C-alpha cells in the first residue's frame, strides 16, 4: 500500500479536536459557586463579629491593662470566631458527594468528577443521543419499499428469524423471493455493501459493527441469502466508507464473469440524486419516479423508521477503484429500507419522570427529521413540535440559535459540532446542561456541558476522558436515576447547612448577649471549642447519610442563581439561634439565681446547647415536612447512632475528672439533667411548630398562585 500524508499534528482532525478541547473552558458547578459565595459572606461576618466582641471586651475591661488580660480577650475572640465558622462544611460536603458517588456506582453511573454529582441534580436540560441511550441499539429492518410494493419484515433484533410479507397481509404468509424480482437485489446489496458481521454465541446472535448495518445483514439472512457464497461470487474490490459529511457508503464488486457492480446505501435524499432509473416489476431500469420515493421516505419517517435507500450501478469490468466522481449519477434505485431501533421502555418512563421534575429532555440524532420527530413522540419528547436539522442550525447565528433552542426539543441530522453550539446556546440562556456523547468529536461538547455524560459500552476513550461521568450501561434511565440522586445530594448539603449555622449562631449569640448585658460569660473559650469541634461535627455527619426524599423528582429544578441562604433559611437560622441562646442562657441565669455554682451553671449551659443540637438534628431531616412520624424518627439509622456517640462524649465531658480539669465542668444531678433535657426539647417543639406554620402558609398561597 501507499499512504499520502496531507497534514500532521494540530492540523489533523484529531489535532483540531484537541485544540477545541483545550479552548473549551469548564464552568464552576452551581454548588461550588454558591459555597464560595456563602463562605465569603460568613468569613466577613465572623471577622466583623470577632472584632466587635474583642473591642467590646477591651473597653469593658479598660481598667486592666495587663498582658494576661489582653491575651485572654484575644483567645476568647479567636475561639468565638472558630465557633461561628462552620469549619465542618467543606468536609461534610465532600462526604455527602462521595456517598452519592458510591450510590451512583451501584446504579451503573461512574463518576469521574466529584462535584458533577451535585450539578446533575441542578440540571434543567438534558441533551441526549438517541441510539443506544434512548433506544435499545438493536436496529431491525421493519419495512421494505420497492417501486411496486411495500413489504413488512417480521422478527426483531439480530436473530435471523422471520421473513417478508406484503403490507396489510398476515405475517405468517411470507412471500417467495423468486416471485418478487426486486427483493433479491435489495437483499444482495444490503449484504455486500456492509461492514458488519453476525455470529451466534451461546444461543444468541452477536453483532460486530454498526447497528444499522447489522439490521441490513439480518434482512439479507432472513431473505435466505448465503453470506459466504455471495461474498465469494461478488468479492469486494474497493469501497467508499460512510461519512457523516456525504451520508452514504459505496462498494465496488467484480463477478468472476467480468461484470463489475457498484452498490450504494445511504440517506434517501443523497442516493436519489445519484439515480436516473428504478427497478420495477416490468422493467429493471424504468424512469425514476422521484415524487413516489420521496413520499415513501416521508411515510417511513413518519412511522419512526430510519430510512436508507439502496441502489446499484454497472461499471466497466476493468475499473478497479472507486472515486467520488463515480457517484455523480447512473445508478438504479432498488428500494427503501425502513429500520427501527425501538425505544427503551425504561427510557420512556425516565423521560416522563424528568418532565415531571421540570427538566427539559432534548434528543439529538443523525436521523431524518421526520424519523427523529416520530421517535421523539414515542418517547414523549418534542410532542407537536417540528424538528430542527443540522443544516438549519448552520444557517443560524449564535443569537438566533439561543432564541430557537429553547422551543425545539428534537434535533435531526445533527453533527458533533452542532452539539457544542447547542450546549453553548442553552448555557447562554441560563440553563444547567447535561450532555451525552460517545464519539471522539463529542469530546468538546462533553467538556463544555455542565455535566458531560459519556457512554461506557460504546463510548470512545476520548469521550470518557472529557466527560464528568460515564453510563456503564448506556441507558437514559440510568441518567434519570443519577439526576434523582443528585437532587438528594443537594438536599443533604442544604440540610447540613441548616443544621450547622444555627448551632454555631446560637453559641455566638449566647456569648454576645452576655457581653451586651454585662453578664458573667456562660461559656468559656474552651467550652465553646468543645461544643463546636466535638459535638456539632459529630452530629452533622449523620445528615450525609440522609436518603433521597420521595418527592424530589416532582419538584421544579432549582434556579442556579438562587442562593443557598434563601429567605426561609435565613429566618430559620436566626430563629433557631435565638431559641438555643435563650434556652442555654436562660437556664444558666436560672441556676445562678438559685444558688448553683458558676461551674455547674456553665456545665448545664454547655449541655443544653448540646442537647438542643441533638433534638434539632431531627428537625433538620426535613426542611418543611414534619419529622413526627415513623419515617421522620427512624428513616435514617445513622442519626440515633451519632446522637448516642455524642451523648457518650458529653457524659465524659460532665463526669470524667481529667476533662473536668481541662474544661471546668462538674457533675450534674438527675434533676439538673431533667432541666437540661426540657430546655433542649423546647427547641425541637418550637421548630416543629414553625414548620407547621410554614406548610400552612404555603398551602394557602398555592391556590392563589
């Protein structure tokens, strides 16, 4: 053989894709943006509070200028800052994402980039390939159209069982190919203009090659052709492989008698332009009836069939090579083949679930527009809407595409380059986009998407490397499960923040109130650190194991611009912080007023904060729903386990001599513990009452909305 090098390195097609990947920037995930925003807000607030507290203490103790007094105030300000900052947020966020990643792996979703787990739950649009993802990837020829007759094909999959019968007749009455002269030529062309191979293994038929070519090969075997004999009689001499740019494949064959034939299969609109004649019952080269074939192709497409045209041309026996110039005309059209890759039933259910969750599903395929629209209708995608073709996309500038892409859900005759433009247009409209792909050319679009999803079975390594996650089974339903898991993960991050901020805020408010009213400090710096580092972090870990709530896929997607600290969250944080501060500070003052020692009162204040956190942990399981149910109390077994661990630590704080020496704690009696429990339980009761009021308000507002 002889090779001709036309380009190297960055000038090759692979090099162009590599440059595109390098130029494509990955946007931060919605959670990353929001946590950064919350972190900046909390950091500034904490610094301001610590400065105010420190300066206030210096002013109140202005008569004492000793270094020890200054160091004590500095240490207290630092410990207060530590108490106010939810330092466990980053760790718990990572734990929540990691647990979600493990759960996704059990559902055939392999996560390559941790933050994409949450981003998938924020997705507003899913752009999905059709073949193999929404469908079974088992093409079957179901209709054969000749110039005189329409035939239906029985059997499904790649098992060569079934036959051809006239449309409208019983499937049990297969036609004899000898009585229908057009059929043997179609079957022979389907067999020879083909690079696929079928073989039987353990009772099932396995395809090697393209699914569409596998369907044509199966048709030829159903028609009774002997594949080895046909290849021996008409060996292939040359070929033009299929490319999306020209949308056809052609092969050159020579009979041993000297005759040379060119078979071509491809998109009807392309093959029809090559033909001047058609094979019918009365004449093997009758004039081409273009209108008939176009109507037949549209009819097949409207039935959700992928249409291929088959044609043949006789060339001089001495011709040994095949050029594009040989495809300019002179072909005789043999017929049309309508194939279907049936939709996955589970994908249809997943699409419906995504729609119920407010997620738009857009299908991108290389099929004919009518075929794509019909298959989309079967899946519940783009009902009553036209499909947009790749040629039409190329006529639109970026601004026009941004306007159109919102209203179109089915894209036909689309190339990988079109995918990248669609992702960019959707993102420019503020959408959070998940994009599926499998080819090398899909890599830029997968990298650009908020969540790139590669196919594990049929995907290339380049696509997998650019994607954030991989579907091990290439199934859209698996992607639907991943969206559900992603939403649950975001919920758990919110629940942890809703738990952590009030507990930290309550500690700060206790100290602030004592300073503001000139009271003795209820908590020492060491005790503040004990509450914050030992108990709060221990309890918060349980929320990482929260199961996904049942209604998560009936909610609308969250607005990517919506802050984690919504109005409800800010109110809840302030309310619970005040409740904890009132419970601990009130009990502290009550104990001092009834003659208890300062050590005992402080020990009870610390224990009240810890018990209030234990009770509030249950409140945090649901933002609005009540936890006064079997599911609310027992739905997460990690919560009682962490509460038990926290209780052991707190008992050690109260009763262990060496911890008493470090933290200034002391033993508590049963009566004192009862008052602590009642103070902590009051936080739980009032928080549940507030949630009931919020549900009542939302219930009243719903009809008006």
